[in-house]
């Protein structure tokens, strides 16, 4: 009879520890993730056979880790927008700008330059590899 009572009195499985583990995992993932929204930068890759349209020659911007040159002349990042607006002024068609990366350019420096180029009107930017 004692054996029959032991079989009927099974312990119920406790769900407390499972709930604690799930709560800790949820807390970990919430604290380790970021909920900020990242900005996007539109890029246009160079295609084979794509030439410049119109009669204006394209501008050439060379981006290096410590320097920036527009058509072979050194320019500061703060002066780039004013310089580009002077070159683009008076044209109705978008002016093509070829952006060449040299050396170990950081992603932040590239995004800073692309933000300045994006704010300039009538400018079509192509990033060269």
C-alpha cells in the first residue's frame, strides 16, 4: 500500500526557474541592443559603359585619411560645399562627381564627405572603389 501511495504522489515540475531564466535572457537582450535609428546614405556604383552626359566634364574628388582634394587642389571639408556650389552654379543638368577613396579611409570620414555632397544640389555622386 505504501508503494501505491508513492506512485500517485509525484512532484509537480516547478516552472519558477524556467521563468527566471527567460526573464534574465529578455533583460540581457533588451539591455545589450540599441534602439536608435541609423541614417542611410544613397550610393551610386559605377557601371560599365556609363558615360558622363552633357558637355560639362565630371568633377574628381579624392578622399584620403588625412586630406581631401577636388580636381587636384587641396580643400578642407568645411569649405567643400561652398567650393562645389561654385563649380555647379549655372548648370541645369546634374554635374557628375567621381569620388575616389585612397588609403585606409574610415567609414565615418566617408559618411561625413557624403553628407556634404548630398546637401549640394545638382550633383550626381559616383563612388569609385
